[in-house]
């Protein structure tokens, strides 16, 4: 049996308290994961300053070189996993087994992680700049549903910041492997904490670390919303806006819309969850439905697999029921074209197949986000945009209307704004939120210097 | 001890329990000695407990005690007439689930803690040494009980101000930082006492023990024994406390208790227990059983999980078949305690979402 230990400043620790990870379909036990008690986490985090000091002994250039090596180890080598070893093929199978993600998605996400480890970060122009770290470490509360997010925190080491990780209960694999890859590449193990724990343990990590990153649902995000130390990755409510020529030529952007909605099984905060258009809403919804009706459950090793099963079948059924209960006045167009229910069973697995609704902006389903490929298509007047959009993590706007572009630029509800046909899934590592970890971890101070020897 | 010897001791303990049940039922349902609540209850029940309760199993006839009966006043309805004129104490439970439950007591807290005192090793809880009570103050039984324990063992008990209900309010409002500040306020009080006095023994809760050990090395401060309780303790916490917080020179005595029961003591751990915390109630004054949550009159098998059910049988208080907010595994009798025990008590999983636990 694979055992994934707690890592206390890099040292494995087997807890008396273990969680069991099961295969999503067979319910066979895959691993046991040591759980850290809150007091243990608190006690370890008293050492943050010492952990931080270790990384200060490296130059950034050295750390970037190590990160490149770590990327190679992550993608190609056998690495320790508790008392056993893990190959790249092993981790793909293990992630698929406990999360239900098809192998093709897992491999794509692994490449994403590898890419970010490999690239490191850009350097600063040669001006008189001084930055100070905002905390001695970064605590990260990770999700279970999307291995792709690991690429967001992994570069912290290159930014001289120790990592305190709480893995998601179904996806302990990737963060553990990233840590092992870094250690093999030459980062001292003491700068890593890996604490599988309950919600209280996660809260303690966020409270005790100088900086934090949280992946969570609406409730978790709300609990930490007022804390500037924490970068929150909750629901994104990401959107595509089509206006004037964009709405008129919608067919040209159908691939973009479908990809933004369905990539990664619709489980990312940057997946598009609604299309806001000034014309042709019905046609757009019908065309998306036509395309999504072809998506069905496939085996995890099938390279064509496009939707991931739910590790907890009840969750899929509850989500579907919630949608049906709010469906009044509209319909799931994909379900109508597919001719089978949204909840699908195959080989003992439960899937949610894509859903598209066309509705008014006031409808309960107009601005929602669910854990599968779901989108509403809403027709509005251009003058209502962006007011009608509400909080939006990523907004892709396809329009040549300069006044609308200006209003979108001025909106304080939009986290990332793409002008033109850019997928909402496309991440720019030098832009805020998705990639600019430096902005989160460091702050700029006023600085001048005349270097003279003081007599 | 052979199985035969243990079986004999279990049978003997059971016979004593049955005798004790008859004595307690006679006391509480005799119009001369019983309390108004139970006398009224019997008047409306249509059966006479004094005639029909012959042994412990017969207490099933009462059905499950409803904890709402203990909420609110007037509390004098619980004072046995047999104790008329005696000083009466009233203690309250945590109040984490609305209006707190009250329990009047005349002698129980002293008797319970004198019995508990007999289980403490003198080397780690030296007679005559002074105590720190780092736990809830206010209308808590613990506050007076620990003081009595210290006095019973010839020591003085130093106390802090700690209102756990305020902490619960802070947590429910999401003001975790304020709750943390309040915890530090309690720790500061404890540190002041520890620095000024020669304290060797302590009562504290798991969270406060962790917080205190973040500040000082208790062994260096001369602490020899810790009596810990008040909130849930997991096997992992048990290990963490012994291996990391306290070290080899401080004795750790985990307990499970509440205002209604008294104090269940921890059986000496063995390596096979893997840090499980195994408690035995102070029979025959209180009995803890593990029952099927859906059929509360049905005990689960040894090693099986169920809901904790308490029966309190003292002259101060009669509480038959009270379903606790906890679940645990049923533990077999042992040499030291020839009656049922409980293993790894934790919040009842069906209630977990609605209760704020473990806050002080």
C-alpha cells in the first residue's frame, strides 16, 4: 500500500491518523495519506524564519537553474513517494484513479506544471529597485478537482519563498512530486512543508503563513475574502462577450467558445461559464449544444476523453438536480439534442455531460458556474455591458466597439481582460492573478543607494 | 490476569452495579428523598420505578433521557429532598448548542475527583504540590473540581479567567483572529502564574496545552503531570502531546468527561493501542455504553463504532440513558476496570456540521 507521509520541513512523518484514497470507479484503496493535526502544523510553522533564511543563501540565478532541473525530474524521473518510488506514468495513473480525470487531461496538466518549473520567471530591468518579501513562507490550500492549478504556486521556490502545502484529499500526488523534484534538483528539503489535514489544518496554514493561496468553493473563498495576505482562487464566473461584428460573425468563434467552456472538463475557474452576446443568442446556444451533444463518457485512457467522472457520484447528481430545479422558462439544449440524461453512468462511473441553456440576464442560471462543461448564452444590449456581467475572473471580449472596450477596461469586476479571440483558458504568466506570483510575494519599497565605505 | 479471573471480576462489578441501581432508584423515587422532577415524572409515568427496576438493564424502561429537560430553570426541581438544607452548587455545560444544560450538585464533584485522584501516579502528581487550572472558569464544574482535586492532594490550585462561550461566539462570527488573541490572553495569565509560583501539576485542554508549549518548555518549568480534557483528543494528538509537547519527563493523563457524567479515566496505554485513547467511566456512579445510533437500546459489539450513551447514577443526579453528542468504539473490560470502556471518542459524525467544538 502506498503511504504518503506528512513532510515536516521536508522530513517524512507518518501520522497515526490516515485518510484512505480510493479508485473512483472500483473503490479499491490506492493509498493512505498521513493527516497532520493542527498543533503539529502550528509547531512546525514556528520555524518559518529559519526556512526562509535557507533560500536566501541561493542566488535567483541558481534557483532558476535548479527549477529547470526539477522540471526535468518532475516530467521524466522516478521520484520518491513515501517509502516507494513513482514514475511519470505512475502519477498519471494515480491522479486518474483518485480524481477520475482522464489520462489525457492529467498529462496535459503535468506538462503545464513542467513548463512553469522549466521557465522560472523573467528578470527585472536594471533600475534602482528594491523589493521585500511580504512573508517568510507561502501557505497553499490546494483543490482536489484540477491538477492544472499546481503550476500557479510551484515557482515560489524560485522566488526564495518556502512552501507550506495542504494537498486536496483526492489529489495528493502532484504537489508531493513537485516537492520531490525540487529536492532531487538541489533545493534543501527543509523549505517544504506538506500537510494533508482537515479544514482546521488548512485554516491554520493560511493564518500562520505570511502569504497564502487558496483554491476553494464559494464558502471557502468567502471566509478569506477580506484578508489581503491570501490570493483566492474561488469560482471564476469567466465569460465571453460578443458584440457588434463579434456577435454577427459568431460562427467564426465557435471553436473558441467550445474550448473555453469544455477544456479540462469545465473544472477550472478560467473555464467560460456564460456567453454574453448582443445578437444571435439562440443560434450560438444551438450550435454549442450540437457540438457538445457528441461528447460522451469515455474510458480514462482514451485520448478522446473530454469529460471527467466524479469521484463522488452523489456530487454529480446533486449538481444536476440543482440545475433542473432552476431550469424554469428555459431548457438544457444539449440534453435535448443528445436525447439522454445529463447524468450518465459508464463502467461504474458517474459523469455530468455538458449543458447549455439560453436564458435572460435575470434568469437564475444566467451567471452560474458548475464543476462540469456548463454555459448559459444570454442576449443583452451592448449598453448593459459590463454592468450586467458581475464579478468575472476572465472576460474575453470580441468586439470592435471602442466605447464598449473602454467600459470593459474601466470595470473593476473583471480580473483579466482579453480583447479579441483569446480562449479564457489561455494563461499569461506575466499577468496578475494567474501568474504574477512575484506581486503576491513581494512588495516594492522606495529605494536609493550611494554605496560608500562608512569610516 | 486469566480470562476466567477477569470474567469473575466483570460479573462481580455487574452485581455491584445492579445493587447500586436499586439503591439510587430508591433514593430518587422515594417521596422522602427524591427530587421534584423525578417524583413528578413517576407520578405521570404509570409505573413505579422502585418496584420495577431490579437491575441495570431495567433502566431501559425510562427511555432516553432528553437533554432539553436540563436546559433552563428552575434548577431546584433537580435538588433531592434528601439533601434539603445542604449547600447546593449549579454547574452548566459548555453552551455550544444554545441554552446550556444545568446540573445541580451537592457532593458529586468532590467524590468524582477524589476517585479520579486515586488513579493519578504520585510520582507525577506529587502530593502537596500546587496546581495550575488552565481551563474554563465561570459556571463550570471543572473549575471547582480541579481546585478540590488539588486540595484533596494537599495542594493549592491557581486559576485563570477563561470564558469559552465568548470564544464560541467569536468563531461563529468568523473572528478567528480575535479568538486567537483571547487564547493568548489566557496563556499570558498562565505564564504569569507559572513564573511566580512553584507549580508541578496542571489541568488544561488540548488546544491550550499546544498554545502554552509554543511559549515554554513545561519540563523546564518543573511541571511533572498534566491532566488534560475538556474537548476531543485524537490518537494523533495523544502521540503529538507525549512525543513533542511534553517529552518523557511529564506524565500525560487524558480524560473524557462532562458536567453530566463526571470523569472517565484513561487506561494505561500499550504499544498495541497505537495511541488510541481508551477511557473507562467511574462505574457504578456512571456507565458509558456504545449503542447503535438507530437503535439506542442495542449495544454494538466490542471494537464496533456507535454513539456514546451515558447513565449517571449518583444520589445528586439520576440521568438514565442519555445519548451523548459523541461517537466511539466499544472497548472490552480490563483488569483495572472490569466494565465496558470507550475508545477514541470524537464528535458524533451526524452532528458535526452544526456544532462548534474544541474552542478552548
